[in-house]
C-alpha cells in the first residue's frame, strides 16, 4: 500500500511528524498572533502552537485536519472583525 502522508524527522524527539501537524501549528500561531492583545498572553502565543504540534503528531490525520480547518476559519473571522473595527474608528 502506498503511503500518501509526508513525514519529517525531528532530531530532538527522534520521531516523525506529519505534515498536517506542522501546518496546524503554523495556522495556530497565525491565529494567536492576530487575536492576542494582552501582553501577559504573549508567551502562550509562542508555546501553545509548538505544544499542540507535538501533541497532535500521534493523533489521526482527520482530527488534525479538522482542527487546522477551524483555525483557518477563525483567522478569517478575526480578520473580518478587525477590518470592521477599523472602519468604525
């Protein structure tokens, strides 16, 4: 059977990480970057995407894809809200 999922080695973990996990971590970082305004939450903006990327690398790809799609939809929603705030100001 042909393996269609791409994996990448991680030197420190000695494990393979799926492409969906990396993409999900990237989109989660973008979502946090757009929505975080409090300085106290800035550390979580950098830690949570890395944590979730490592956490999700052993989960089924459907769950990771589901999480990633809703991160993308949340980014679009937040951008629309921010654009609306700029028009009212």
